[in-house]
């Protein structure tokens, strides 16, 4: 468990877990998240989940609207919670243990990222349990 992380436009990450797994294409990391908000969110922001190597190079990613587009951020209600899951395909030759997982929000039409309060970062690094 972690302290909640709040983005400036209202999304709040309450909890996250990262688990190793497999699918028909090989090794994956399953990133489970629990979300809420404390305000009405004005735009349908997209979420990015990036797996980066030790020098910050993007190795794998999952991007999209919450719940595969079924629950855009504009539908989020203050104090209501929901869970979402993202799957990152780990390329052959890469150990999932060597990847850092970063998560954030962006506005799809411009690519502009939403900043985290109060530090102004554009992503949070998720902790492994």
C-alpha cells in the first residue's frame, strides 16, 4: 500500500500492485490500480503505464481510457472507487524485474500530460510489493 497520489485535474491513485504473469505472447506484468477522485473531472484523460529500463528508455507500454474506454474520467464520481488493470508485454530478452513501472495521465488530442500535486511530476513510479 502507498499514500494516495493526486493529479492536478482530479484523478487519485489509492493503491496499486504489480504481478508477473504469462499470456499466449509470453511474459507480462499485470498492473492493478484502485482509483477515486475528489472532484468532477472535465476531460476524458487517457492513462499511460510505461515499463522503462534502468536508463529510462521505454521498453513496454499500455495506454488508453480507464476500463478499456468504458469508464472515462469524466464519469468518475467524487469518493467512488473502482479498480482497473493494465497488462504490459515484456519483450524477450528483458527481465521484468529490471523494469520500473511509471503511470500517469494525458490529454490525447495534444499529448499534454497531467501533473501530480504537489510536486509537478508527470508520472508516478509504482512500487512493487
